[in-house]
């Protein structure tokens, strides 16, 4: 009978050791998962920041291009207005002079 009790006691000790080891292993896995999660979050954040920076650069470049296009368009319009003004200045001056002198 003592032998049975001793074996049961040994089995209980072994079961306790197994449970302790399992708990320790579980804690180690949880810690590793937390570290992996933090690492992944950092990688994702860095990737997101890089993509945002790239998007900002593209938007800035596109805005600069649009501004340059607008500048070119306005320069053309101003040149066209100057040309129109220079070409019809004499005719306008003569028309104004005739209206003034007719009265």
C-alpha cells in the first residue's frame, strides 16, 4: 500500500512539475508574442510613415507642376493681352479722339 501511495505522490509531483513547466512555457510564449506584436507595430508604423512621406512628396510635386502650368497660362494670356493692346492702341486712340472732336 505504501508503494501505491509513493507512486501516487510521485505522479502528483510530476504532474505539478509538468503544470509549472507548462505555465512557464505559456508565459514565455506570451512574452514572445508581445515582443513580436511590438516589433510588427513598429514595422507597420515605419512603413506607413514612409508611404505618407511618399504621398506628400507626390502631392507637392503635382502641386508645383500645376502652379507652373498656371503661371505659363497666365503669362500667355498677359502676352496676348499686351499684343491685343499694342495692336489696337492706335485705333482706340483715334476712335476716342474722333468721339471727342465730334461733339
